[in-house]
C-alpha cells in the first residue's frame, strides 16, 4: 500500500536507528513503554489518522465554520473523529501522568503527531491546544487552579487558548490596552478586545479556558507591567461542575487564505461589565509565564511546516508513480509513455522535496531529544546545556520549517501539474494551509531577531559552540566511512563558512552598524537552517552506511542507499548556493538601511 501522510519506514529509521531512542525508554520515567508498545501506538495512530481523520480534512475546508450570535460551529464531520481521538486519549499522549496524561516519551509523541496533524491540522488543534494552557497553570497556578482546570484541559474535555494579540499590539505585545482591576475578593475585572485568537470559540468542548494578557490598573508601561489571568468561558464550581457564563464573547471569525476550519476569533471582555479573571502567578509576570507556552507554540508551528511538507511529498511521489505522460527521454518517438517519475526534472524535484522533509524530520526529533535531556540528563550541567540548545534552535526551527515546508508543498503541487491547482487533490489545500506558519507565533523576521539578539550569546556562547561541536563530530564520523569522505569534506567546508558568517554578523550586531546586522538576520537564520539540514542528512547517511555494512535485509538496501543519495543531492547540489548566500551576509551591505523611504517607489 502506498504511504500516506508520512513515510512510516522513515519515521522508524529516525526514532530507532538515527537517534536510538531505546536508550530513552530505559529511563524510569518511561517504564510503561518499550519499543513494542511504541510501535503499536504509532501503527494505531497511523490507522486512525488515515481512516478516520484524513477524510474530514477536505470536507472541513470546503464547509468551513459557521458563526452566529457569538457561537462558532465547526464542520459537522469533525465531531465523530474528535470524540474518537478524545476517548482514545490521543491528545494527551506525552502529557505527564500527574497532569492526567499518559507520560509517553516526546519522540513517539512527535511521530504520532505527524500522522494526526497532517490528517487534519484544524481538528488536531481543537484536540490538543488545551495542553499548553494546562502546562502554564500546572507551573504557575495555585493548587485550586490546578485542581479545577488541568486535567479537564489535558483530557480535551475543555478547550484552551492564548489571548495575546490586539489590533495595536501584535509583535509589540507591550502596547496592549486590555486592563484589569482588582476586586475585593481577590479576583479581577477585565476589559478589552483581542484578535486572531485560535479556537477562541467552538462547539467541540463544553468549556474553554482563556489565559489572557492584560495590564493591572497602575502597573508599569510596556511588557514589564503585563500580567496573565485565567478567564473561563463558564465559571467552575468547587465540585468541578460548570457555573454561570463569564462575560467573554466571540464577536466574529476571520475568513482566511488557509486553515479555514480552524476558528480564528475576535474576542471581547467586559462588554457587560462582568468579565472575571483569576491571576495566574504573580502580578507583572505575564510575559515570563506566556513564554513557557510560546516556545512550545513556536515548535508546534514549525512542526506544521514539516507535516504539511511530508504529506504533500508522499502524495507527489505516489502521483508521479501513477501518472503516465510522455515517452522516456532517449527512447524512440513511438515509444509508449511512462510514469512521470521516470522524467529527470520530476526526479530532481522529488529528491529536492525528500531532502528537506528528511532533514526537517531529523531536526525535529533532535529537538525533542534535547528537550527530553533538559529534564532527564544525569547532571544539572547537562540539563542546562540541553535546554540551551533547545532554546537556541527554536527560532531556527520555527522559521526554517515554515518557509521550507511551504516551498515543499508548492513543489508537490508542481508535480501534479494543472490537476494540483484544482481542489480535486489535497495538495492544493496543503499549500494554502502551510502559508500561515511563517506569519503567526512570531513572523520569520521576529524569529531571526530573537536568534541574533538573544540566543547566540546564551551561556556566554557555550551553547552555540556546543552546537557547532556536535556538527563537527558527525563530519568526523563521516570522514572515516568509505563513500562519505567527499560529502564530509563538503559539509566541513560549509560549516567553516557558517562559522565565519556567525563571527561577522555577531560582531556587527554589537557595533554602531547593528541595524545592518539585523537587516541580514533572516538570511543568517536561513543559512544556519541549511547547515543543520546538511548535518542531519549527513548524520542519516552515516547511520545508513553502518546499517548497509551490517548485512541488512534485502528490502532495506534501497531505503538505506536512498539516505546516502539524499545527502549527496543536498550537499552537492544545494549547499553551494547556501555558501554563496553566506558570502552576501559577510559582505554586510547596508543598502536596506541606507535607501531613503522614497527610494522604495512612488507614494
């Protein structure tokens, strides 16, 4: 049977061979899991995603949402699979047991999510978004708040959101105008309007818990004076039952380019003067608390780029094997037409897509590995360093996956030709759905500024140097393997050039020319992503070469050889262009800053 949504064999390769996650399963935290149970979980997730969830993706996109009188109805076809996923506890697979989850390791959670998210991103969002809300409450809430909200959220019985953005406060969060006034009973009365709120209102859950950023009356201006509040749609009684309706309402939904079945809401608080919120954590700690959710949200947004790319790629491969068109190049004019996978440009395009999908999948699993080590590594030093690498690379993953994932979807449509531009194939929807990832949860430009301005110097530069050393270690391993020495040398050349770029741009960022440096920050993030792709693909080639040397099963030989050929394609074909872009960054042209506003064109 043709692969759908994600390549199961490739997922197995990454989690069991490249990262050898059986070592993670040996930790006492995961005593309920072994390789067999993880395989069973992944196989069942694949089956449910393909048979139950995927059929709702196109229909949900066509039907869309219905908004009337403050109520949002999702497509009717979402209800049955949502209940199936909720009852099967697919939404809380990696949530800790003490929060009501199953406590599975991150690596299997990510693999499972590849299937379910690719099958219907919007539906999966309704299922899982409450976990981020629950995590903030678990970390910063009172015992009463934890008891009331956490397990209901992680069980997907209640939905969760994040009310951050306002019409005049998008990337500049400190400009928000929502306000809070403390009441005699310790609660707060909130007033304000929020926009672009994912899942702010819908009919899949009986209650929705809104974390809301607002400024307490008299608090300092800017981000220093922001607090965060728990604002439930329905108040929760001491016995866990639902009470009266709170004064928070959906005033409309956005009609979007993509993810049309995901409710993006405008919300108003205090329209009737009685919106009550409960302080989460301490006053003026809102930004600190929110960033615990934001880092996860940015990872999930990057992940969206991966899953859209993965699903689009396997669709393109399947179509290329089935679509008969034109004779094979070099054959007589009267030769029979062949499947388009035989045509050179189609093969190049498919391998281009495969290289990015493969590299992104490995990079995401690498990040999950670092996240796991940040809590389970043996020493505090190891845990701190792992967390540092996770934080350093989060903006790279978010932005790079968003852009490359979208580009893979576009190229998959190209394989389908004119048919791909119609709604007859889901590849058209994947293109539209993928675009948002480069915009929300912090645009790519914001991620680049975060990388250059905050992340590069973490722990006095130790984190960045550790990251570079990890790449060098893989290159050193590859140099010792017959057949990989040339690729290793080319990867070494790229790494050295990247180090030169990093030194140049960070030096400029702390000089009087800092604006010029930041004008080059996104190209810098992109070449850092290219360097990581080359690393991940070379790492795959090292792993595959060792497996080929060990007398593998006949059916695996082509798969392992495919890993080496994919690394060869990327490193020999695509990295030279990246090295050229690095030269442009080192040159540090100030043209973007020097040009007059009028120079951009007519007013």
